[in-house]
C-alpha cells in the first residue's frame, strides 16, 4: 500500500514528528511505501486563494497552485494525518490543506442541484489520524464531544471516500505526559500500524 502521511507541526523535534517517524518506520518495515508530506517543511500556504474560492462552484476548480499536493493525494492508497489538536481543532496549516487540496473535482464533486456532494477519493482505502491533545480524555470526549474525530470521520472521510478504514489514535493530556506515557503511545501506534 502507498501511504500519504501528512505531518502538521511547526517544530522539527516535536512529539508529532516522533510519531510520524515511528509510523513511517513501522509501515516501511511491513513493505508499504510512505510519502511524508511535512506541511511546514514544504512551505505549504494554508490560505485559500481568491482564484481557488472563486472557482469552487465552477465547472473546474483552479488547482494550479496546489497541483503537486493533489497529485500526491491521488497517487495514495491510504492517508495518515499526524498532528496536535489545538483549541479542540486542527492546526491552521492542516485545515488549509483540507480547504485547498480536498477540493471539488479532486476529493468530491458538487451536486449542481444542491444535493449531497459526491465522493471522488476512490483510491483511498485507509484514513487514519495520529494525534495528541493537551486536554484529558474526559474533556475531549465528554465535555467537547470529540470534535476533531467528528470532523474527520463524518465530514471529510465520509464525504470524500467510501468504505474507508477510519481510525483515530490519540494521546490525551499531552501537556503532562511523562516520557514513559509517550513511549507507551509510540508502542501503541506501532502495534496498530503493524496490522495494516
């Protein structure tokens, strides 16, 4: 399987980067190929341009500025997103990636009659998120209703693909995580990915 792994963290030595390294090593050790797309290191601009937004409901979305990233998405069999949750949401750079790359004619088609959008990512079979939260489990799940999981699973994955293997593996209370807890989380990530 060819996996596009999207990393969204500004610090090169972040825990998210450690998760991405562990995930990549595990997948490649199982014979998969991994295209690591590090949004910060590649200088991805998350801002939707006026041309992009202006063409959103036209016959053809203007993807000229993001065509290279779109080609990588279209070449993948699976997607793994690695990111921290900030304010119970995606980092802005990852939100911009969804806005600009998961676009009409790429990830979905608009229904001209105003009905449901039509999924286009038939090439994608696996859609996983490896993430951390600064808040404890109970705050994310019970108080906030796990908004990132809902957005990824019910929104992006369900509206852009069909029959996807969706998983979200999270380390909660990251701000107080000990080295031992972080190591256990990396082991957990490796164990899950080794089953792919």
